[in-house]
C-alpha cells in the first residue's frame, strides 16, 4: 500500500507514504506527516503527496537550515564559478542580512512570506532599495540552485515582490567644478589618476590596471584591456588580481587629449626621478601607471576615500 492514514486524536491524523527501497542502504523507506484537522484534510494531503511522487517532484524534507544550505552554496557553486567580487558580495548578503533573520529556518520550510518580511524589515531599518534588491538576487540564485539540485520543488523567491528603485537624475561636473576638483587634488598622489579619469571616461578599475605599455604618448591613446579586482575575504597577498574584460566591447582604445598626454608625460618623468633618488628598480613598461612610489598598486578603497 503506497499511502495510509492513521487517526491519532480527534483532530490529528498521521499520513504515511511508502517511498520504496533506498538505493544506498537497500532498506524500504517512508515519509510521514501529521495533519491537524479532519480526515478529509488528511486525505487531500495524501493525494497531493502521491501526485508529487508520481510526477517526480516529491522531495523528502531534510533538516538542513537555510544558513547551512547557503554556506554549502557559496563554497560549492559560487566559489568555483563566480568572480571574486561577486562571491564576496553574496557572502556579505548571506552573513550580514539573510542568516541573522532567516538562517535557522529549514530550507524546505522557507516560504514567500519569510522573504517578504525580511525585505520589509531591511527597508524599515534604513537599508536602500538597491541593497534589498541585491539580497533578493542572492536568495533567488541560491534557491534556483536548490531547485536544480532537487532540494526544493519551487523557488519561493519568484513569488516575492521586490522594492522599486527610485531613479535620481544624475548630476555631472561642469567645467568650473572640474577645475576646482583638480586644484584640490593637485598636491595629492591621485592628481594624475583623477585627471585621466575625468578626460578619458574610463572606469576606476580599468585605470588602476593600466601599465605604461598600455599608454602610447606618441599616438595619444591608451589601451583598455584589463581591470583590477580587489578581494576582501582572502589572504592579503591574493587580494589584488587583474582580469580581462567580459566583452569585446569593453576592450577598446581611448584617444588622449593633448593636456592629458602632457600630464601623463610629466607624471612618468616624476616617477622615474623619484625611483632613481630612492635607489629603486628603474621604471619599466610593465609597471603600473598609477601606483605608489615603490610600484605597489593603488587600492580601489583608498582612491574612493581620497
């Protein structure tokens, strides 16, 4: 008999569904559930379970919590398949925002209302709609993997509404603003970097990855062919990596204005002179354009807070 119902009390019934022989142990197994209510409710639930079993969508409930699942998802799926920055972002979302609220809920018992409550709670605490959307993306991707692995029947994140992001008009610097900004930065080690960013439009990570061999001061152009990645959750010696662009469109040549060529030329001369005075290795084409006096990279965070 594949399924049976046993009355336990006036308003409680126990359902048993035979699952057949376990492929590992060779023992016959069964799934048990307790239904609160009348017999009709228990019979309805039994029919649902048998239908799921026949369709191959039945998943035997496990004891793993959402926190335990997310830990294995980050390690087994995200780490080997995603870029370091993406892995770090998902790890932060799990550790800081998801696990403290939902981590103890069994994975198979996670419901849309759990996620909706989490998002509302985060918004009321002052978190931006954009960050809440990232939390949702993290959960959606994790639960999608759980469905694919047969741990869940459906992705409950698909039944949840996420907050809309209010788009604000972008304000850009005019010529006067740029002049004031560069004057303020003139006596810092970031002046040439800021000047290049303003007059080329390249991204910060692209500029920090430039080597002198990527800059042609005669033809007045620079070549964008990689970007810097800074990983927070790894050993210090492995935190800085360089990665090629994701698309061919991102690999490009950028024309340099005469003033930018002049600034870069003076910057290279100053670098060479400083290294010579400190008896450091001679500046080469393989060295980073924007670096500290000893050739070590400028960190993205330090540039942001400069």
